[in-house]
C-alpha cells in the first residue's frame, strides 16, 4: 500500500513531523520531487533536525529511505546531510538513490544566483539552490542522470563539452561571469560518482517488488499545492510538481497504488518566498504569531528566512486539498493559537466587488481581498491532550468550522512538535 504525505498550501505545513510519525508503520519512505531548496523540521528522541534531501523517515532503523527519480539531487548536500545525522548518534540509515535521478550541478546554483541578481526587484524569491536551472536543463535534455556516471567515459566527456559550450554563451554575454571549464565539470561529476556509488539502484524495480511483497510505502512531498508549476500561483512556484499524483512519476510506481493522500494543513497560514498571499497579516500581529509559531518560531528550515504569516485560508486550503486528491487532512500547529482571544479565518476572497470561495488564477488572485470570519479563541495550552473530546469546546469548534469550509475530513491534529503530540480523530 502507498500513502502520500503532501502540503495543501505554500509549503511549511508540518509535513516532516507527519511523515516521521507515519514512518513508524512504514517500510519505505520516498522523496519523489524537489531538491534541497526547502526543508522539513523533525523533533524526536535524537533531537531537532532540519532535513533537506533525506526523507523524514531516516530516524527509524526498520525503514529504507529512497531518493526517487523525480528529485533534484544535490550530491554534496545529500552526503553532508547523512554525515550530520550520523554525527548526532542517529544509526546509519538504509538509503537507495534512483539511477534515473538527475544531479544538481555547481553551475546550476551559480545560474540561479546570477538570474536572481539580474532580475533585481522582479526576482522570483528563489532560495538560490539551483532548482529552476536544474529542471530547465532536465527538460531541455542537457541534465546529467546518475546512471551516466557509470557509462562510457568518452561519451560523458563529450556531453560535458557540449553543455559547457551552451552555458558559456549565457555566462559571457548575459551574465558577464567567469566561464565553465569542461575538465573541472568532469572532475565534479567523478567526485559525485564516488559519493553516490554505494546507494545507487533501480528504484522503480525495488519499489515494484516491495509492493508485490505487501510492503507499506510512504511518499513524502516537498512544499505544497500552491507552489505547483501547473496548479499553483504561477510564476511564483517551484519547478517540479508538488502534487501526490506526481508521486507515481517521481518514484516510478503505478498511479493506482496510491491509496491514501494525507494533505497537511496548518491551523494558520505561513509562506516563504514571493507570491500572492491573500490572508497575510503584518506588523506586531504577524510578529507575535511568528514568534509563537512552529517549534521555536516560523523561520524557513532551509533558508532561515522569516516566514510570511496569515490567518487560516479556507479558499486556498479547500483548493489545495482538492488538487491533491485528499483522503485525510492532518491539521498541524493548532496549539500555537492558544494565546488568541479571537481567531480570524479567511472564508472567501473579494475580487472586483464579488465574493468567491473558489481559488482563482494568479492575475485574479493579485486583486483579491480576504473576507474574514472571527471565531472565539480557547485561551489555554492544549499540548499534552491525547483525545479529541478532551480539547476545549472553542478549539473543537474551530477544527469543525475549518473542516466544514474545506470539505475534507480532518483525521489528525498535531498539538505540539514531538512525535507523540498527535490526536487521531475519526
């Protein structure tokens, strides 16, 4: 059986914790898209970790962690991440990397930086991790697949020459930056070969056989619905599909194997990076929520950037859940809202004088103003509560109000950062 854990919104919903928790009963955890440009924060018995490439199930000794073919694999980042968790007494995880995954090259990171610099005030708010240039090259068919590291040396050298020729035109005439040297790029690839060799396998076949044996597989998505290049707030999106449906492609499994889609929603909204964010709040109100939010505040797990804050957005979340094919909603960081007397919720968008509850395209979204409904707060700490019926009345009303507005069942509620801080709800 395959379950997918994905985000409903802009990312940063708390997927890492939910994956880490569900991994206890899983055999295999797969990262199926994205790169090291966003992270998942995990709090467990070993401590607090920010993962960027490794799946969030690496802390269990019974699981195998898989990097799927859809991932933008930055090998040095991956290598350092493995070392960083092992150095903190986490047992060496079992890891498999798809031979069809493609590699983020050092020049992808440079091109990302150069382009953001060139765009100035019109930049995309990139994390400058090389993700857009990587996926551009993948689809332009000039990327490097892991399998090519083990192919004919002359063929690889020829390809390196051709790629450098293309890149150097841009470097010389558009960016006015130093040119790439083919020999250095070839050496870079050979250093990656050494690092990645112990982990490489035919992941698609491995997963096919595992599913035939009745193994439980967990797909872990990065970012959320609104960062999807087709269905998100284009162009302020990421460069790979963030949807559960893409899990079949990015892992190499049949789509009919995905039986459960757990879509993670925060009890309020947050976002890193640029783009329309209708329920956004500012000033002291935002600072207070940011300070109290998450575990130690709302800052990007990869970049450390302060997240933009907002009230829960029913319009964006209903759409985000629909586009994911949600079977279950995991509602996270509910405990954070315990300080508020009243809690505003965005229940509609006003666009050109008309109110809608359906999520529009970006040009319409830019004009949208939030329609807010205010609910009473519960004014107490709910951490440590294990049963839904033991939550304060106003807290349950808040959960049920959101559930009704988004139209998908909230079956898990996270009320703290630890694995054990979870309430299951039928």
